[in-house]
C-alpha cells in the first residue's frame, strides 16, 4: 500500500540505503523537504515501510513549465525487484500530472539508471561524480 508520509518517516531508509548508515537522521534531510508543495511517498508491505521517494518543486535548467525534483528514492534491499519502486514512482507521476506539473527530473546514481530509463526517463547530462556517493547523471521525464 502506498501512502503520503512525513519527511521524518523517510529518514531511516535514506540513511540506511542512500548513506550506508554513516550519517545521523538529521543529516539525511534535504533543504527542500518541507517547502510548500513538497511531498513524500512510502510503500508499505503490511506495516513495514519498505520504499520511499520525495518530490520537491524545483525547476531544472531552461526547461519550460513547472518542474519537480525526485530525491531520496530508495527501497530496502530485501524488497528490491518486487515492483514497489515502480508503483511508488508511477503514483507520484500521476499525482504530479493532476497538479499540472510539466516534468520531473532527478540526479540518478549510475548503478540504478536502468530503473529510471525503464520508467521513461531520459539522460540529459554527462556523468558526474557526487563526492562519497559516486557517479550520477541528470534524468528528465516529461509529464505533460
């Protein structure tokens, strides 16, 4: 089941999966987590939160229209490959479409580019390195 969740709900998974447990929960917050329009989604397997994603109003480059940035998407390892991330991201896209958002973009880790490409995103940047985290690329998805 997918639910809207709080940023506080996302922090343990952000830390465990995206930061390998190396940060405090407070250090896993993003600057735009609580700005107007930001929202967070979580996929629950029974009562366990197993997949998260955050969506922040944020335009990118010179793209026309209103954009959102996808950040902090992560799935607990034992739940990967079950389609939970796909379902979560699809719901986020449908919600953004209903809000008349034009596009979604993200900085995606190289090791998960295939997930985003399968979801319809396209690579719009050269590969770049995020210190400590590794190689990334910017991806774009036209919503409407």
